[in-house]
C-alpha cells in the first residue's frame, strides 16, 4: 500500500480538496488517513466540481469496507489496493467510479507553494548548530521507484568508515557520519523510505565497534547484578545474540542498549533496597546532616514613585505591599498627606492615550469616592506601580484560591555551548525592549516556563541549574512540573511550592520535523496541565533554518499542530490551538527578514556609521540601511519585512495568535562574546550563507475569548553572550478559575437548571464538498462531560507528588441534527444553516452565573457521511448570558488553517437566585481613553461616585456586522 501513489497518508481535508481541484476530472480520487477514526481511511472523490468523502473502516476481522449510501451492501476486502480496484467499476454505491488516481505531488520548491502532505519527504535541516545547508529540496525516489534511481553510499566514504573501525575512536566515526550526511548525501533530506535504508547501512557500519563495547558493559553489569540477586537469571536474548552474531544489525544494537538501560535501573533499585534492609537489620542510623532552614521568601520592600499631580504639583507615592497601603506625600511640604488602605482602593484606570497616566478611585467614609490622576515619569514606572497594587490586592484578598497568576516564558537558542554562571538578567526580564522595572524585576512569578534549543547540557543538570538560579534570585525552591526533551530541544516548567497541589493532568509530547520528519534536530516539545480549572499549553519549537525556507517552516508548524498529543484526549479532534484556555508558543522559529542581501566576508557592527564591516570590507547600502534602522531603534521598518509577520498576515501560520510589541533589536546572529557585532556570513558545505539580522526567537500566545491575559514585558537580554542568539523573555498576568463550590449541590433542590439555547446558526465553509453536516458541542460545563473546576467532579490523573482527583468517565459529545439549509452557488464555498428546531438545548451541570461566566463551548462542524471535521471554533458563554439572544460570529479552524466562518444567535438562561456574581481581582483595573473635556474642578477634590464604565475587553470581538473574512462578503451581496 505504501507504494500506491493515490495514498496520501495524513493530509487534511483542505489539502485533499486542493489536489482534486487541480486534477479537475470527474472520477479523480485519492485516499488519506481518517481524522475521526484511528486506523481508518477517507476516500475523497471528485464529481461535478464537488468532493465527496467516504470512510473506509476495518471490521473485527481486519477487513476493509466503504461506508456508502443505504441500500448498497458493503463489500469487504483484505487490502486497500483490492478495495480501490473493485470500486473502479460502476454501481458500487459511490457517486461515480474511481477513474483517475491523484498521485502524491513531488517535493515543493521553496519558491512556490509548499507540498503540504506531511508524508511527503521534504528537504530537512542540517546539523544542530542552528543553520542547515543552503540549497533547494531534492527528493529521493519513494518506495517502488526503479533501483536505478536510488542513491548509493559513496565507495570512498565506505572505505573511510572501515578504516575508522580500527584506527579512531567512536567520536571520529560520528564525525565522519556527520560529514556523510552534509557532504555526500544532500538528497537524504528528502528520503521517502520510512526505514532510511542507505542511512541504516552506513550507521550499522560505523557502529560495528560499539557492539563489543556494549557486550563488555553488559558482562560487567550482569556480574554486579549477581551480588544483589544470587539466583542469576538466564542471559537476555540481546546478550546471547550479541555473542552469537557478528552482524552489526541496528535493531540488535538498540536491543542491547535497552538491556543496559534496564539493568542499570534494576541495579539502582536493588542497591537502594539492600541499603534500607541493612540499616533496618543492624539498627543503624544514618549520620544526621544539619539541614539548613528553608530560606523564607524575601519580603517586598516599600517602593517610592515620583509623580506629578495636576499641572505642576509633584508628589511621592509609597507602596507598601506587606502592610497593604499606599501613601501620598506632597513634595515641598514633606508632610504626610494620606494613607490609603488596600480595601479602600476601588478602581485603577490606565489611560491609553497617555501611557504614563493613571487614575486611582478610592472610597471615603462619607460613601463618596475620590478620583486622583497621577502622571509617572515613564510608562514602565506606571506599569510597575500597577503591578505592585495588583500584588497587594492579591496578598490581602483572603481568597483560598488565586484568581490571577503571573507566568514567565523564556526561550533561548544556546548555540551548543554551556550557559554563563548567571542567568539573572534573563530570569528577571531585564535588558532590551519592554522590560521589568527594577522595582518589580525580582518579584517571583508563579510559573516559569523555560524553553531552549541546541542545549548541550544534560537534562537533569539543566533543571538543577535553573532551580538553583531561581533559588538564588527569589529565595524559593521551585517545584518541577515537567521536563520534556527532544535531542537538544528542552522545556522545563517550574511552579511555586504552594501551587503544587493545584497542578494536575500533566501531559508531555514531542514531534520531530528534522530530516524526513524522523530526526529530532528540529521539532517541538510540548507540556500541558490544569491549574485548578484553567488549562495551559506550552510549545517550544526549533523550526527549519535558512532565509529561503519560509514554506518549510510553515510546514513544520503545521506538522507540530497536527502531531503534538497534548491536553484532554477527548479533545483530540479539535485544533490544538483550541484545546487550552491559554496556549503559549515559544522557540527559535527561525523566520528571517525577507531581504536579499549580498555582502563580502565581514562582521558588521551595529554601531558602524559608515558602510564598512569590522574587517574593512565594504558593506552594501541595503545592509547598511538595516544597521542604521537597528541603531536608531527604527524596528517597524524591519518588522514590515519580517517573514513571520508576513506569513501571519497571509493566514499561513499562527492564526489569531498574539505577540507583544517588539521594541528590542534582532536577536540573531551575533558574534559570540559580544552584543555589538552581527555576523552576516556563515560558511556551510554548500557555500557561504548570508544571515541578515533577524528576530528568530519569538513568544506568541492564544487564549479563549473573554479571558484575562496581559503581556507585561517582552524583550531580550544584552549581557548573555555565549551564544549567537540572545535569550528572549515575556511575562504575563493570567486570570485563572478555581474549583467552583456551589451553594447548593446539583439536584438538591427542584430549582430550574440553566440552559443554552440557539435561535439559528449559519456556517460558511471553504470547501468543494456538498456533504450534509452536523455540529458537535463540547464543554466541561455540560452534564456528563466531566468538569475540571467543579469541586468533586473534576477529571484527574495520577502524577507523583501532584494532586489527584477522581476520574469522570468520558461522555458522548452532544450534537445537532443535519443542516436545514444548504447552498453551494459560490464555487469553492458551502453555506449551511440550522434552525432552532435542529439545534439542541444544552444544560450546564451548574446554573450559577458566576460559574457559567468562565465557561466556553467548543463547536466542530462535521460531515454526515465522513464524520470528518471541516472546522472548529470556541465561544464564550459570558457575553450570551441574559434573557435575550446575543449574536456571535467567529472563525473556524482546522489543523492550523482557517476553513470558514460561523455566526448565529445564542442565549444562556440563568435561573433566578443563581445570578449572584462578584468582581474578580483582575477586573478592578480598566483601560480608558483620555477625557476630552477638561476637569471642572481640581483632581484632589471629592467627586460624585463615578460610573464604573469599563472599556470593551480586548479579547471580546466587536459586534458582528458582517463576516469576519472579506472573502465571505459575497454571500451578503457585497462585491
């Protein structure tokens, strides 16, 4: 089956339709993996410019059959080629016979649209030094190609490898293997054969000497095992086979390595058990070690801010987080004016038009509020003041569970060199860009997520180094939530000790996107977990390098989205970006400035004012213009040609993600040992590569609608110079939900339940299919779904040292009936509609408004015949709560691509008596534009209680007046 050209592996429905549209003939077909049933297939068939999709399923006996229209008896086949051959004849239940096979496309060149078949063998990446070789993607023949077209190992390299077995250590053999991969088999990047036959042969030859070393190690370990386990077990099959066979088979080698690993693990347990038994048997006492007391978290010192009140009056604001007070002192008189306790501060208003201005609304004894405007020297000082007030509110809130936490995210390509002794600037968000003020830089964050690429340190060595660094800086012993590694790509998640019990459902995953998607020099690692009732996802990636590899990077992103197994398994059918309340994506994305610069051998200093490099070689005007923009901090001119920004504008990658404003210089490629010089050239086996200074290292995020997330800093360090990349950091203020405890247990009273009602739903899909569809609804708030965040019914898993709660059995997702309206008058689009009679009334498990305001619904549009998803979206319940229906409208996504739009009217009814709510800790800060009218009286005078008008949350979409995508305007008669 693998050799069949019509089998396209796991391409998406969108890609399948594009390939069939290019074929253009009725009866054109292809087969892909099913997205709804594991191990099944989807048969896509073109007829009259529309694509029909049928599922091919296996029965209990392993026979394959096509789900066709009712009344046609299903036929069973042992193999997929037999099935395809049978359906090339008419009257088999398909809309038309299978006439023209659509074969897998050849490799896409970077100059055109990429081949988006993940199964296609595309040019990968070179050594793990951060840069692969320049050159287009060449593809070796797929399995089934004539032998004459295959590439063989060069005889010269084979002889050199043979010589190395007797004359050089194993490290030299490894070096020759790297030379083989980079010099002699450039086409290896595009290998299609899953076993990589040529690479396997070369590796087996190079590793022949390793067999004897492992045999020697195994013999020693087995001898040591007899000391702790006298009844010697028979030798392992790998051990026996190692003596009997001289054939250096790779599978045998892997088996031996696995045996060594197993023996080491077993010995460790036996030694520990033996020591414990000895201590108990002889009544021994281990020498007591005077444990140093755990250092207490450093109390925050009082912070002073110089501000201006009114037009000319100057004052000082003193924030004492520990005592919970803000003191206002006028300058000049030096007399204490007023001490404001935290519980008297009602609202903090940040002005958007004046970034350094803030308004403080305080309560007074006469039940009248007082508003005061303060102007800080800079926007950074204002943010530091606001953060301290927020921290003061949190510490004195008397809440059992947090409603807001701080999250630190950092990414760094370490360049395969050890880190410096201190990472203080990186871990405290100090350097260039939007950085933390010195008054708040050392406030410990609740969660640290640190991603690295080309990290040469051992896994545990790196974790210990990070924990020790944070303990030195913050005086806190952070707990490790997860460590996930893929070769030199690592991600560590750390939390404060008091949050350890709040973490559950920890999942990790990794995806390789290196050579032929089989090597991990490029790829991604992911970690997900629940913090009380809020789900978090983090992805650290290292994408394909080279300025000309934009489409390859886009494909890497798509592969990672499709293959990372994170979050709730019941959400596996939904786009990865919709499975979490908050998803953060970090790493060396490797997107460059889209500029064709040719320079001679030089190192260009950012401070040079003339067009010459550090070696006296003339720098072209375009390169000098780049340096001039960097020196003048005119980053917007360069960001306009940033490949990531350009691809996001085209909706190719990171749809609906957010990124902080970039106000720091490009983080790549510096000369190691300094941050004053960019190195523009890098020698590669295929020639000289030009590296334009670029923002390769990025941090983005995507959150559910109507949730609270604020980026407080985004920048890079300027004093860590061991790598050619600068470390990048970002800090976030994130709203979280706690386990909700209802006043009355569900079902304890005859009180009416809450309900989610629909008046209508309208969907537009970018598809050539004419299939009838239905809608699946999923939410943890629905009855039977299992509710993380509701006390007593939260989903849970076992994780050593972490909280574990009962596991709710999975339930069926609730679904609608078939669409009642359908139109495909516009080529390439399908318009569907559902009336209220065909949409289910959904009943949340709890009717409380406070609980429902934090909940979300996931919708998936699926074909009736294929059960394949055409797109998914997320809706917030908060804005729909009320007695009247509210309109919603949003995008549909599938596998990282925009696939359509959905809009409609919904209403969330909450019974009387359950409408109570309260203000969250993050809701007392709001954003307002500057008042147009001048103040009628001095700002220090009492004013009537202000109407607490809040600006529209940035995460809340504007009221829908039309489709989100201009391409859909054609359905409203707009040309």
